C-alpha cells in the first residue's frame, strides 16, 4: 500500500548496497596461517563476528588448493572497480552532515557507498558535509553524482575544503552555477593540491532552487591509476556494507566489521574461486550446525544476481568439501555457491540468515578449513558481498513450545524501511483486535517508522530504544496517532528527557517480543515489561540499582500532562496525529504507580514542555516499579473506568499477561499443523497474529453500553483537557483497515476461522456508514483519501454469501451508495463517479482510472452476488434488479482491453486509448495503474476468469499470458518509472521477487498464481505458490519474514490460506481455488465445533504437485472448493508428488466464472443516442424531467434502464416507460410509483417488466421533476 506522499521520502531508484565500489588497493595474499594469536577452536565449536578479540582470518585473499596443490579457482580475479580513477573513497571512516532524512533512509553514509541509486537528502536549501579519512590523502580530483529525481535539489554552488585536524579548513575548490542534465550523472572536478588532508568538507551554498538538497554520491581521488588488479578473489575483513535500505551503514550484522568478498567473473561460462579463510580443527557431530549472515551486494541491476552465488564452504580432513555433499539450508536450498544462487532465497543489499545442520551429511568428519566460495554458471559479472556472525556449533534441540502464541514474533517485518519493505511492521503488543497497541520505539520523534530493527543502530551497532508507546498506527504510510510515551531511566538525579540521552542500547537476544508480552533487558541491566488489555496495559520496570525514574512524554508537544505525586498517578491527553489520520480525536490517559513518587515535575528535551515530565521512585527490595496505564478517546474519567474494569488495583502482572496470552492462544489455536519446521510454525502463527491484530475496536464500555468518540461525524464541541469535543455515539465501531489490501485475504479468513467475530467487525464498519454516511476506503480511523476501490463492498458481500451474520441490508446500502453515488468529497466513495457508471469505466481524467475501474468491477460482482442472496431471502424485487445490473457492470472490464496491445489500458471519455496501441509498453509503471504496470493488471478479473481467458484466446491463451508474465523480468529501471518519475520501492521489491513481473510485495498480484487454475494448468499454480512460500516469507529470526508491506494482515492471510491449500480467488462467490498445501496435516478447528482436516502425507519440498484429491473420501476433480463444504467440516485428502499431473484440468474443473462459454463478454450498455444533460454520460449536469424521448439508432430490446437523481428531493417518484415501433402507437413497458431516491446524484436501476424490440422509447413521469442522467440498457454485440 503506497500513499502518494511516499515518493518524496524514499530513494526513488533501485536500492543497492555495498561498502565501496572502488578501485581496490592490492593486498598481499597470505599463503600460510597468520602469526596473529588466535583463540582455540577446540570442542567442535567456532564463532566469530570479525570483531576485535574474536577469531580473525588465518588467510586473506587466498585461494584454497586441493591435495595436489592446484588452486581451486578459475576465471575470477580480485578486480572490483568502480568510480573515478584513483578513487580513495574507501578510506572514508566517518561522515557528518548538517542534516539528513533518517526516516527515509536518505542518510549521509549513502554518499560514500558507491551507489548513485541511494542518496543523501536534507530538508534544507543549503548544507555541509564532512568526511574523515583513515589517513591523510592528497586529493586532486573529486566527483559528485546527481540523485534519482528532482533536479532542482541538485547542488549548484559549493566549496570543497581540506583540514589536517577537522578544525582549521583551507579552501581547495569552489564552483558556481553548476548543473546536472541527467539523473545519476557523475561530474568530475580537478583542482591543484599538494597537501594530504585527513578531513574534507563540502559546503553547499545553493541548489537549483528547492527547499531540499540531495546528492547521490561523492568520490575523492588521489589521481593514482597504477594500482594493479589483485590476481585472486578478495576475502578480507572490513567495516561492512553501506547504503542498505534496512541495515546500519558501514557495519556488520552485529558489531562494526564483517568479512568482505569481491571480485570479477571474467568468463562467459562458469567461473569460481574457493578462498580459504580460517584454519580449524572441528569435529562434526550429528547435530552440528553451520550458521552465518550474508549480505550479497548489487550496486547496479544485474538480473543474474551474481553476488548470491556464494556460500561458506568447509574443507574436511578427508579431502571432501561440504559443497559437494548436498547439504541443505533451513529453506531447502543446496548449501553450495551455485545452490544458494539457484535457491533465490538470498536478498541483495540486505543481510540474510543461512543455517544448515551439516551433521546430516558430514557427521564423523573433521573440518580442517573454513572457506568462502564464489561459483557461478555464467558471466561476466562483478560481485561483492559480506559475511558475518559465522558459527559452527551443536544445534540446540527445538522443543515444542507450550503455547502457540509463543511461536509468534512481533518483530517480524521490522527489519524494513520505506525504501525496501520486509513488512514495515512494528512490534505491537496487544489483545486481538484491541483498542490500543503498545510498542517499543527506536525513534520517539517519529510518527511513521516507530521501530527499526537495525538501520538506526548506534555507533556500536546496537539498537536503542527511546520510548515505550501507546500507538494506533495501522501502517507507517498512514502514520501514527493518539500516542503516549514512557521511558525508564536509571540515571542519578533528575533524568535527561532528550531522546538521544535517554536512549538505551540492547541486544535482540535480550528481547522477548510476543503478541501478549514485550520484555527487554537493556545493556545497563534495566528491564522493561509490557502486557496489554483492550484499553490499557501493565508495565513493569526492574531497575539495576537504587536510581529509578520514569520519563513521560509524547512524539510532539500536541498534548498535556498533569502529575499527581500524592496519589502516585498522572493524567494527560494527546492530540498527536499524522496527516492521514483523518478524523482522529483526542486521546486521554490515566496512569497509576504501585510505588511512592519521591520527586516529579516537567522536563525539557522531549516532545515539548507541555507533554514531557518525570516521576522518581525508591523502588524497594525487588527494585521494581509497576505502572497501570489506561486510555480513552472520550474522557479522563472514562480512562479511569477502563483501568478499573481491565486492570484493577490488586491485579498482578502475571495474571494480566496470562489473560492476554490465553486470548491469543484461543485465536491461534484455530489452526494446528503437523510436518512443520520451527520456522514454518513461527511464520504460520506470526501470520495469524498479524491477521487478528487488525482491525481495531474503537469503542468503550460506558456504563452499560458501548460508545465511541466519532471520527466520522463533525465535532460537537471543543476538546478540553479532560473530555473530547467529538460527537459521542452509541454503538460498536471498528477502525484501522485499508480495504484495497485486506479484502483479498483477511476478510475471507475472518469469515472462515471466526465467523462470529467477522460479523461483529463487519457491523463495526457498517457503523461508520450509519454514523458518517460512508464506510471508509482506508479507515485511519476516519475517511482517509487513499488507494483505489471501495473494497469493503466485496469484502462484506463475500462474508454474507458465506453465512456470516451481520446487518446485511445496511451493509448492502453502504456498498450500493459507493457504487451508485458521486461522492461529495474525495475521502469517500469511488473516484470518477461523475461519468464512470455511464461510460463503463473511469476515464484517464481520473488518476489511476484503470485501477479504479478494475477494482470497481470486482466490487460490483460482490454487490451482484449479495443482491442475489438478499433477494432470495427477502424477495424484494429491487435486489433482483440491482443484482442483474451489477453483474453486467462486473463484466465491463472488456471495455478497457486493448486487443491490439494485448493489455488493459486506460482511455479517455471519447474512447481513445491513453497510449497508441502500437507504442504501449506494459512494463511502464503508474499512469492508469496503482503501484504497478500493465502486466500487473493483466489478470484483475478473477470474477470472470473464463471471460478474461476468452480475451486472450481461450484457456490456452490465458496460460500463455501467465507464462509470459512470470518470465518477463521486472528490472526496476528508471526508464519504466512512468508517472512516478523515479523508481519506487514497489519496483525494486518486484524485481527482487525474481519471478518475472510477479510482485508479491503488492496485493494486486496476490491472486495471479491461482489464475493458472482458470487456465487449465493448476500444476503451475502449485509450483509457484510453493515457491512463494519457500522464498518470500523467510528471515523471521532477524526481523524480516515478508516481502513488501504486510498491510493489516493481508500478506499474512495469503500465507495462511496458501499453506492450507486453498485461496479465496473469486471474492463474493463463496468458493476457494485450490493450490498446494504446505504441511502433511493441518486441522482447522471451526467455530461450529467441527474440524476441517487437510491431509497431505507425502508432502515435501519436492512433492509440491497435487496428484489427486478426495473430499470426505470421494474423488474431487475441480480446482474449486465451496465454502459451505469447508465450513461444515470434513477431510481433504491430497496425494502429492514430485511431478505435474493432469488433476484439475478437466473441462469443468476451473473456478467459478460469470462467463460460461467461449465468447468474449458483451455486457449491457446504454443504447440512447441523444444529446443534452440527461444523455451526456455525466451526473454533474441535470435538467428538468418531463415526458422525455429516449432516442435509439435502431430497433433495440432494452432490458433495464437507470435514472440518476440530481437532488434526491426533486427526483421523480412515478413514471411510465413506453416503447413504440413507429413513434405513434406506444406500449407500456414498465410502470413505477412510490419510488424514491435516498441520495443526491444516485443511480437507480429498474428492470423492464415487458421488454421487446422497439425503435422508439420514452419516459413519462406523473409530474415534472429533475434528473441528472437517463440510460436505456440493452445487450451489446460481442
């Protein structure tokens, strides 16, 4: 999910990471073990992070030899050159800047990473930069490289200075009026200099006129080009990579150093180099595990990903090598250089965890040497990367955990950024669908990225926390709101509230991050623990000594704080909210300590004078202080009531924790599996945690009823320090959901796993409609103007047809309003509604109009199916009429298919394609498409997959199109950035999926693998689904786990469904498409007390193909499963195999589709040929409505007609539709009376009771009224 504001924040080109892409200074290879004293390697254990005092390489830059003395290398040397001649930028040890964009990852270190596609950015028109070198260098040339976008931000005037001590500066060169005509352009500047300086300073005194200054790279050169190319691949420790979108710059994964590998693959075919690094003597047992972190760099896009063809190898005393023994890593990839490259599990420009229990293939052997090996089947290429945290040791047995909630890791998805998303989560501790989140915060001044796993680490490369916070953030792109922060301090005296001073470092090994509990022990011994309830939390602080304080604070000074030491309590309020927190009101807090307050007061240095304070304690024998803290959006008194109800004064911390854990165990226990690794269990239950973390309750128990402070209605008064000025409404409301994302997987998951809760949550969003007149497209908490589609329409329709109980008629009315009314403001309803219902598509005048259209057709299908179900229940004729109308609209996708181009693309109101068909390039991003390109929307008609196939020439044509989609690489090249202007993070993420155009990082792709079921080739769906699960959900143990934004549980629910073996491909249909189950057995404990059991006993990494399926013992040959069948419980028996089968390829085996034949759909369209306000395809114009002729060009058999109100009060209530063959003799076709329009500019549809073929039509109202538009709908020709 991508708000428009995001583009200014992150690097806009493909992010890459390297420490130095420079001319390499030749280093002498050491041909024998070094003389440096090494710690002993005995006992079958070895580990190093290459830090001081840890084992250092016995050999650097040295190729291993076999027993005959032959070098184990061919076609590889140590040449790794980039940049200007004589480049000495690798000697830069520190960079300082007047400012940088830390939150956006656009930091000063990016200037010396040798990668123009990363950049430094400062929100200033002028800036300075200082560079410290490891030794004095006589620089005679420097180069500046422009960044990815916005030429007006380029430096124009500057001065370069040098200094021996970093204090006294001498001007070396000055430039004025400079410009860069291209993005990523490098310009070189020579100057006369005879002095070697250890410090250089660039003072930018003017840019191209923008309030922001940016630069891609800077390089320094001494002019020496005589350095020879090293003959062998480089393997030596250095300061680690820079420029990563997720890692701390110039550091290892842990510590400050890592082992760098680099070289040039010179041959066209295979080349390799097996370099020896450590001399050891390590016996291998059955449980011996090899474990390391690896950072393959890719400075410039090379779709062969050469730096991933690397692994740590082991040479045994018997002459064998680990790389030849077919050892597998924890994700099933071969642990050899080529095996790692082929597995595609290593992400470039990020750290990756690689683990393998090598005892399964090498038990009884003895490791003689540890190697780092590059081996690639093709070249030429340059490659570079880093190895860190290398360990060989017995693997500890993994015992089953006592609670399913203990498998869930809330830090999954936090090793991420706005430049490359691996989830973009924060470690929220909460109860399921709770009112609040409670989270540790690494940047207490941020309203978006609250917790960075690594990239904000301190100078020692340790993460630090600046606060623990109440949060209501649904996504970093939406931003946080209604926050309140605390931070313990063990400092003597009054604590320093400034964020850097109070920040405490910790190690992730000392952090416990569970859904029901967060605990961390800092390096100074101070411990913080948090456990949640719905509206409150209990926090326990254990201090290392007698000094014990707690800082109270907030993100900004938008709030208030009142301390009451006499009662050991405080109250406060918070108005903090991001720009997209539409409708967010004031948050009130009330906190009570269990320990007397010995000192307190306001403090400078935090969020501001109004919000920052402290309390000091004498903690007692156990050195603990406990805080009970509650929130309310209504009042301080209500916060007190919430605290009394949820955490009474005598409640113990462990009791509250156990209650929260039980709540999560009840949810996570809906699914139990067999045949899963510990990592797969972590992924499964962490996914269920994310699924039920959202949406969130927005209501409170006030006396005996539920109430909420409305973010949907206008305020009724002014906020006070103790009470909201928002309208307080009776009802149960839910918030925090981006339906463009969540409709695809989360809502069908709620309907299957917890239908009762699903109904409550649907009603909670329908309450938004009852209160404010609309359901949010993006509830954050109110009507945020973001993303395409009113996708609650199909989400709730799907729930209804699956039997979920809620106020269905109100939900239908809310969806009907979205689909038929031109909204009064941009934050609600559908875009382009002035004309799109009449044209059949949103024209190019509507930004991202094609996406609005395609999502609209999916939602219209949901309305059609829900209307059909409501008619069957109520027999109200209007539901039947509207169902037929929306089923026709659901097929209007054919109007946007450019047959000559072979893709869907936008067109204007006159029907002209945005791009000439012959010039259309589906690889170009933006314009018509939301966060994707023409390929991305090539399959967005799951409601009519057969009709879609017919556009491509039938099932075989659809399969061919899918094959092309999965084989056409995404390059993330600037030339394809389209309307975005520069490469956005979704492009880079899609590239690194390495599955063609399939961008699993973006929800619009999530159904595409399953479309092979519709194409009659389900085996391709099976292999690709399993590949996605194997490759794109890895890295949980180091804060990764996702590929792209997780988005309110949507990515997680994709995994849960796919792991079970079926997926909600056709939302609104009540069916699932079959994929490939992940486990040997999965049991879904249904809410009705029955079990759905999925068995696949022969399942394995190789056996991914379905050979046959039985449902409750009977053969099942369709690739579709009805919800009713699954919801009543039963058994799915899958027979799995290693080869594709013909199962699911029969004539009627495909998923449900509107189209049943081999014809291209021909949905009804307006047959009227007249002109004027009533026939101009726009509801923005209107006219008086009396007896009105409806001209048609030929004999037409209309089946329905629509009337669109101008204003509801002036719309007609009674009329007759008549038809004639000659314009003289008229027949009554349809008569209506007592009709009404609920909303202004509302489309109402009416079925013609007595249709026939006529050359003349007219409408005759009983009295003059006003209308905006009239349509006469008749079947179209194919």
